[in-house]
């Protein structure tokens, strides 16, 4: 594990060799996508305010030119992922392995605990936890309008193959998340709660003891619950972490291409962006728009999802 990743999404590695069931063909197609057109342009990528963790590699700030692209207005929902599973018979990595990581406060009495994270003891590996049952089988079904969670990188890529889409590059993700703002701390400006208004689903209170839910939510929230940014994107801060297609390297910004960068050629971790409902300034100040983190591609947890880009 590099730097503090366990706090954000617990690591699982070396188990991607579990074979997936082949996708089957089906007449059930993805249907219309709620997406936004992001115009081509240049932006200053990285942490202009020098507020990031050194190990995350948010600096140096560097100019990047990005071609136009179309990106989901919000993270992929449970309902949309369920359509993919119905169409293809796909079984996620968490389902094949028999469990996934759940924040301890959401684990119902009687759930079988397979293990706990030594780096972040608030994570429990719960038997049967998956996108269908985000807190475990005793805790009820996933809510359809919430972002899908417990998806490994390969699960997200498989969804994209079915939907005729792809994961965003890290540069595309940050460019879109900035919504046209230059050097801002957040996707909406520099103040976390402008005029006292909560603009994202993150943790309020003392982590990890109690989330006060001042933003209206404890746990994930329905996608689009908060105002969109300047490009019409929702949930680019908080709610769930989102996979990007890039491999992670802390020193990548010093050698990145200046036009449509795609990240290092190889790596051990994939980039995650956006933070989640478990983020708090005391330990994981990564809902800032420049913030980056990473996780092993095999990792799955109750705060990790994705959004897609048109091919």
C-alpha cells in the first residue's frame, strides 16, 4: 500500500485471476445516456493551492490540452448497472470472491465478517457484500438511483465494453470536474459551503465515529442530489470515488504529455478521483478538484464507483 490509500478505499490485490463469466449477447442495450459535452480546451492541471498530500503527486501544476468529449452527467447508477448485468449475465469480482469492504457503521448485526483492514480498521470485509447488497445481504438491496459501488476496475471496464463507452482519463476527469473554473479548490469555487449551502456528500462530524449528516445524507446519496458544476456534471466531489483509466504514478505530472495524456504505460494502482461520502478534511481532504488517489484494480468497497465517457 502506498501512502494513505487504506483510508479512502481498502486494498485488495493479487486476486484478479479469478475467472469472470464470459459476457453473453443480448438484445437489451444500454439505452440513452445522460451525458454532457465538454468542449476542447486547455487547463492548469494540479493543485494550484499546494494543499495536497505529497505522496499523491498533485504537483507540479502543468498545462494540459484536452480534446472535446462526452461524459456521464453523474456516476453510473445501480439501476443502470443492473441493466448491464441482466443483459450479459456478468458477475462482479466481489461476487466471485464472496465479499467486499463495508464501512463498519453500515454493517448490520449478524453479517459475517471475513476480515478487517489493518491500515484502516473502520473497513470490514463482509461476506455477500456486493453491488446488489452494498452493506451485506442482511442490510437490504441497493437503491436504484444511488451510484453503483463494490465495482473493481475490471467490472467498470466490462460495463464500458457493453455500453460502447470507456472510462475517462484522469486529465479528462479533472478538466470536466473543474467545469470551466481555473485553479479553484472545489468544482464550484473556493468555499466548501458557499452561503452555508452544502455542495457535495462528504463527512460532517468526527471521523470515523459519527457522520452528522448535515449535508442531508449518511452513506451514499442519489446521483444528482447536489447542484451541477459549470459543465453540468453532478457528484464530482464526494458520494463515491470514481475509477479513471490511468495507471497511477506520483511523479507522473513532471513528465506528462501536454496533450490528451493517458497516464503511465504500466503501474500497480489505478487512479481514483472525486472523494466519497467518507471523506473528511481531518484525514482525506480529497474532494478538492485537483485531488487524486489510487487503488489496486482488484479493490472493491462501498464507496467506489465510476462514470463513463463516449468512445
